[in-house]
C-alpha cells in the first residue's frame, strides 16, 4: 500500500512538473510570436458637470490632454487608437472662486490593454461665477462744426450695453465711452458708428476681450444745422454765347460747388443760389479753366474770401469721312512690275468734324510692301493706311486685302538691221519675233514702215522681256 502511494505521488509530481514546463514553453512561444509592447497616446480631457452661469478660469491652456502609456500584446496594442480611451474631469462639486485639484478619470474600451501610467493624474481647476450688468454708454464729442453752423444735442443707441463676464471683473466696470472727433468742416447731420471703450471706477481702461457684449458698436447721431445769419448756397455758372461751328459745350464745373454767405435771415431764405458774373464762350474751340467772380445781391457777403474756379470743357462734334485712295507700291525689286487688284481702296475715318473737314487727300497714304517678292508671285496683302494723328481713328478699309501679281518688266533692247525693198504700199507691216536670252520666242511685234524712195538699211527695235 505504501509502495502504491509512493508511486502515485511520484507520478503526480511528474505530471505537475510537466504541466509547469508546458505552461512556461507556451508563454515563451507566445512572447516570441506576439510580444508585449508599450505605447503612448495623447488623450483629450473632457470637463463634465460644470455648474450653470460659471466660467472656467483654470486650466488656462485650451483643450488640455493627458499623456497615457499603455501595455499589451503587439497584435492588440498596435490597433489601439486614442478613441479607445476617454479622460474626464468632474466639475459638479467645484465652488466658484475655489481652485481645487481634481482627478483625471480614465476609461477604456479594450480590456486586454493595461494602463501603465498617465500624466497628469490630477488637474488644477478654478471656476468663476458669471454675471450680467447693464453698463451705461457715454459720448464725448470733440472739435467744432463748420463756421456758420451749430451742433445740436447728440443721440446714440444703445444707451446701455449688457456685459456678461466674471463677477469681479464686470462689477468693476463704470461706463462705456464713445469718442467722436469732428474735423471742423461738417455742415450736415453726422452719423457715426464706433466701438466703445470700457473704463473702471478709477478711470482705467478695461479690456473687453473676456466679456460677452450685447452690442459691439454704438451709433451716434450729431445734428448740424446752419446758424441763423449764415447759409450755404450753391454756385451756378452764367455762360453767354456759343462755341465755334463744329464744336459743342461738353461740361461746366465749379470749385467749390457752394460757399457760406452772411446776411439777414429773411434775405438768405429768398436766395436759392449764387450766380457768377457772365463768362463768354463765343467762338471757342478749346477747353479752359479760369477764376470767376460771384454776383452777390446787396446785403449778402461771403463769410470768407474764396477763389471760385470754373472749368469749361469744349469738344468738337464727331463724324465719319470716306476717302478713296490709290495704293502706292513700296519695296518692288528692279526689273519687276506689280499689278494690283484693285488698285484703289475705300477708307472710312472717324473723328472731330473740323479735323475731317480740313483733311486733304494727300494726308492719307495707302501702301503695300512688296519687299522680297519675286517674279511669278501672286499674293494677297493687307494695305497699310497712314494719316495724321489728330484724334482720328480708322473705322474700316475696303477691301481689307488686295491681290498683287509680280511679273518681269518689258524694255527696248536688241537691234535688227534688214534690207527693205521699195514698195508702192502706203505702209509696210513686218512681223518680228522677240526672244529671251536662251532663244525662246516670247512673242511677236508688228512693225509698220513708211515707204522709202530707195533701198536702205532700217534699224528695228525689238521688245525683250527680262
């Protein structure tokens, strides 16, 4: 019996040892094929449970994160992403004005991954109470309006700006100031939109960057009217005569367009405008600029001496003119002739009528450039049209292309001496041929000879085509 027990215990020990060795071998093999690795991830922190009407002052870093180190088998760890983890900080028990360290709580969706460490493990948090207050708007108008005008009481909207922010900062605000600076030339009601600047009770400027404002701008309306003994009157230019024939009056401008005058209120009310003394434009052909004098009614005078400049623009009427012009040949090589089809073009010019009326036929030239063309050429060319640069423009040329044919020119060259018998005919006509340098017959020429009383040698000229 004892021997049996000893054998059983020995077998059991062997079995256990084999099992341990098998487990060790399995773990070693597993580590070799799928080793355990470490991996780091940046996980964004989410703040939850923030009490209503509070603002987070700390942490000041926007979108804070926690650095997470995890461990697991490579086949799993390599597939893990930061979306598999979440980091939260619970703010539900934080009191406004209190700074407290809160735990950063981690959660994971992959159970086979171990979190080795995280940084930080806690986060310093501070909340402040949010409040809203109506801050009064004040307006500061600087400088004066134009002479002869007065400024009424300004109005503005809104009169209060609701400011929402940290309680201690909002309660320190005293007012919102809008400054409007006049340039001293305003003659009409002025409307200005400006951003207010916030001040505290000590008169120090306070930044509004951390505030929520009900309105970013303030609209200020400043009434401006003429004083009783002053009035702004427009200026009208008094013209006499007409420009020269073929010209017209294009425009009349005056600078300044109005002036400030003084006088009795009743007289100023009856005066709608001021006129200049007459300006004669009879027979003018050009624009000009000159100073003018105002024709002021009795009892009315300028508030200050002002130079009145009048600019009068005169321009010619514009029309078209058609010109038929022969085409001139340029660049034709010696010994060549050019035949143009057609040899005349029709040109339409547009511009000032007086310039067109004075345009002579020789002022317009039409040419074709034949430089480089050889005998036998048959080409279409665009004629070049030139004319004086006096504000004229070419509207059309018909035809736009002309056909040019290049041939050899005909000249008197060889001389033939023949013996002609006496004849009773009134005229003697002899057909003669003319050849090129190679002896090729190019054509025939009939030569008429007058009868002679005796036989003689008569030179007869032949035409040769070069």
